[in-house]
C-alpha cells in the first residue's frame, strides 16, 4: 500500500459483478495492486491467490484499541474477501493485481464510492 497522502489504496469498480451475492446492495468490489516482498515466499510454492489471501488476512486485523476507547476498533479497509488475484510481472516491477469484496460503500482510503444497483 502507498504512503503518499494524495494516493489512495484502491478504486471501487464500476463494472457489474453479478457473480457476487448482494452486489450493489451490501457488497462492492474494489481493485487493488498489492506490492509484496516475494523473497519471504521463496521456499513456499504458493500461487498469487494464496499470497493475496494471506495479505488480506493481515489487512482484516483491526488496530489495537486505544486507551479509554468505548468502541472496539474496526479494520482500516473494512472486512475484505478475495474475489480474484493474478501476478503481474513487468521486468523489474512485480506485484499482485487483485479485486476484493468489501461491505463498505464509501471508504476514505479508496477512490470513488460503490454504486447502488437496484
């Protein structure tokens, strides 16, 4: 994920994903590019989807509770589920391009907002 405040970490898709249950009502699809340190996974024989699911598990962990906080914290990006992932290798640049399913229609860390489909 990027650290530049002007860059966001994903974009809500404007395509229709009818294979996702309750798409456009309670679930939306976000496209993300995941910059991964592949040297950590050298000994393991993992596919791009398996690496992406491991990264999503770590993204779904909420931050620690602040002192005297009344509410339990929520994950930064909401609860994410993997939809599709593939490995992109362009010379020296190697990353995972993936689409994830979220239940948040508007998140300040993603460009745009999820479309409401009747």
